[in-house]
C-alpha cells in the first residue's frame, strides 16, 4: 500500500466573492455555494471554502472545475498548500461573550 506523503497531499482553499443584490444574482450565488458544499468543499469562514486534494494534479482539476462554475460577476481565488504547510496553521479566538438572560 502506497503511503501518502505530507508533502504531496494538499489543502485547497477557495476565496469566493459573489455578486448579490438582485433576485437573479442572489439565486446564482446560492446555487454556487450549494454546489461547493455538495462537491466536498467545507465552508471555513465567510466566503472561504476548503477541500483536500491527493496531489497537485487533483488540486488543479478542482481549481479548474470551480473556476468554470463561478457565476457572472463573481470572483474566486484558489490557493493550494501542502499538508505539511497546513499543519502549521494557527487559529485564534477572541474571548467568549457571556450574555445575560433576564
């Protein structure tokens, strides 16, 4: 069995900015976001989606497929990082809010 290398497996990020404001653009944005989730992309934050890829070729295929589906007036930027680079990700949270209920 071939072992996956942390330098070959990738995390692919899509930074998406979609045009909204009219019923037509709202529907197009909604359909695109649904397509992303149904095709294995996970929403990380706002307009940022993430998906794993087995190698650079797979990352390129995901990128090309995503690019072909961006709705009119929308924009998507794709970034791929190796699993080794991804493991250095740092996540910060602000203090938790305590809301009082009456």
